[in-house]
């Protein structure tokens, strides 16, 4: 069960980066009049926030697994 959760969180982290890249590309091609850097920022913001959230979840999960291993 622990390995499944670990792999699932890593999958969600990768999916978050994919959302960031696709969102940035979508904004780049549809809102190029706003400005390239600004549109890339807004397009990738959701994916980056999700990636950071799942990265924190992975770190907490790994710390919990290490504590559990040390107790046994």
C-alpha cells in the first residue's frame, strides 16, 4: 500500500508539471498579445501550484514512512 501511494503521488507530481507546460503553451498561443512571459506565468501557475502541493505531500509521506520504519 505504501509503494502504491508513493507511486501515485509521483504520478500526480508529473501530471502537475504536464498541466503547467500545457497551460503555458495554451496561453502562449492564445494570449500572445498580453505578453509572452506574463502569459507563460498565468498558464503554468496552476500546474506549478499543484506540483508544489504534491511535492510537499511526497516529502511528508516519505518522512512518515521513515518514522514508521524507525519505530519497528
